[in-house]
């Protein structure tokens, strides 16, 4: 009997790297980061097309602020950008994004510690990514739920419509109106 293998979890690491370092030093930081991911049992995966498209869009909107950097590693996306506020007294920084898969969540603790020791990395964040197939499935389920809720609300509206009064009550109302008119005539109002 085979041992059940735990599923790989997809993560995205984004780092803000000191913008004053040389591109050679930047290459070393990228290599160290990918080595560290491999060391904890992770496997880097190619950058998502959507991310590349967003980078291109940002570069078009503010070409003086965003500069794409070609990385030797196809799994890493890097660009240089002017920061909106100083971070560690720096106004420019390299943004590096790496997507990777990892089985053991416990390894992320060690990874975080190692990232904090890297001098050139000013900030970093790791995000657990949900695969697109799961996002599509969740969207379909949400749509089904909302459609079901709309159907129920329509049924409630139909039930809440005022029911027609019996014919005898309508005729009683008419008789009352006629009596009131006759009284008004008699009293000359």
C-alpha cells in the first residue's frame, strides 16, 4: 500500500530589495533566494503570465517609475521601481517575485528566519496562492448560491403579495360608500 502524499501548496514570495545595489549583487540575492527555497524542500515554478502582464501595464502607466529587469532565472520576476515613501532611507527598490510549491508548512518558519538575515532584502511577504481551478470552482459555487437565493426571494415575493379580498367584502364596501353618499345628500353636506 502506498503512503498518501501530502499535496503541494502554492506560494508567492515578493521581496523589496535595496535599489542601490549593483545588478551583479542583485543576481546573487536572487540565486540565494532560490537556493533557500530549494533547501527547505520547495520547487520554484515559472512566473505567471498575469504577473508579467501586470508588470507591462504598470510600465506603460508610469514608465519613469518602473524598469523591468531580465533575470537569468525564468522563475523569478524582477523590476526596479521608485518607492512612494522611503524604506530604510531608500527611495528606489527592486521588487522580486518568486512562485514556488512546498509540501511542509513547517519549513516556512525556517525560511522566514533566513530571509530576515539577508541584508539586501528590506521587506518580504509570502502569500499562499489558490490555484486557478479552485478559484473558478468557488466562483461557480458562489454563482449557484446567488441564483438559488434569487429564486427563493422571488418565491417569497410571490407569497407576500396581498391576497384578493373575497367578493362579499367588496360588495359590503360598495354599500357603505352608497350609504355615506345618501347621508351626505340628506344632511346637505
